[in-house]
């Protein structure tokens, strides 16, 4: 596996691969915005730690910002391997956690008030999409509908309080002054843990308290895990379409082709591998030639040529 170019390295991020067969070493890539990413088979620290351990010390020393979701194992990765980098909690994951707690509160209140899961005519079930939509994206009709459904299905106001908590957390990223942001986040973490708040909001407050420094660090760094998540999502899409890939080399070639930036000008300079290198017997190769029409290109040779081209491309960049 090749290391990311030294000149590109200023920010490092980790992302979870979501499971499935993931044979081969942890995947790595770089983007034009100098983001280095790793993904592992499970949400554990060992995979990314091993990958970072194989990178040059000079490369690791140049990393200034380390972006991550709200994950203890990934925090351990940076604590161990990049102790001098400033860790930044990814804004998307914090807001997603707030939306998750809001949905948990809605479902709990639904069961407590009506005694069953949401049905299409239940007020809170009808409000589920409106609740997780950013408030500024709701027009007057949508806002009025949301408030009416909350009045009808939320007698104790718990869902509404959780909704307000979610919107307040979103407003953290509207603050431009890092000092003011630090004061705001500290005050918010305390307010959300008030005994009058629903249990989901108190849990959210405790999480913000634990990750307070990481959340505020975003106002200094202004970086996110977006490039890392994009690469991770691309790999999962390739695996899903292929119904699972066990050969890491083929997996890598498919991902690079899907990304869409191979240098096809180098294709003519590549010499296909021999039958022995491809581990194909002469008899099988002869049978394949006899079965294929003469006017069709030999797919095996073309596939190997593309693979060698992509390998040369990634090793020289």
C-alpha cells in the first residue's frame, strides 16, 4: 500500500466501514484537499492504528487536524498515533446524534401516550420528517403544521423540548468567534443536563460535555470528515454492487475506475502479463481464445492492462 504524498498531509480523518467482508489491509486514499482517510472492518482502534503506524514519522508529524465522529475508539487512534494533532469532532455526526435523540424521544412519547408504535394518522408519526428538517428550511405552512402536530401529540412538551435542543445544537456552527463558541457550548452542555429535560436531552448534554473541546476545535480548524466519508461511501457502494469482494486488488481497481480519474494515455505503454503470471493454464487460455469471436478484445488482457495502469498511477502520485 502506498503512502499519501507528504506535501498533501495536513488533516487526517477516520470513518467506519459499516461491516461486511473486508479482506485485505485497511483502505487509504488522499484527496486534493489534503485529507487522509482510513476505514476498518469494525469500529475499533486497531485497524487505523496499524495503517498509521506504516506511514513515515515525518508524514504523521505534519498532521495538524484530526477529524473524527463521536467515537471513543477513534479518539484512541489519534491519542496514540497523532498526539500532537488537534482533534476535531465532525459537525455532521454531532447533528445526526441530536436528530437520533429527537427520534428516540418521539417514539418513546408515542408509545407512552398511545400505547403503540407510530401509525399514519398519529400526530407524532406524521411529524417525524418535519422534526428532523432544519427549521430554516420549513416554510410558514410547514412550520405551522409542525407546531400543530406537536400540540396534538406531545401533551407534556417533551418532543418539543428535544426539538429545540436539536436546533440549538445546530446553531453552534453559526458562531464565528471561537471564544464565544467555547462559552456557548459549555453553557449548553450544562443546560441540557437539567433535571427538567427529557432523558434523551440529558444524554445529549452528557455527550456534549465529554466532547466539548473537540466540538469547539471546529471553530479553529473549520475542517470536517466529509472527504473521508465520501471515500468510505464510494468503497461501500462498489462492494454492494459486486455483492461482496474478497480480492483486495480487484476491489481497489474497481474503486479507482468508479472514481473516474485513470490516465488512459498510459494504457498503450502497459504490457499485459503472461499466462504464467496470470496463473491461467495454456489449455484454458487456448479454450478461451477459441470461444471468443476474433473481433472482440481479450477481456483478461485488457483488465490486467487497466489494473497495471492504475497501479502505476497511484504509486507515482
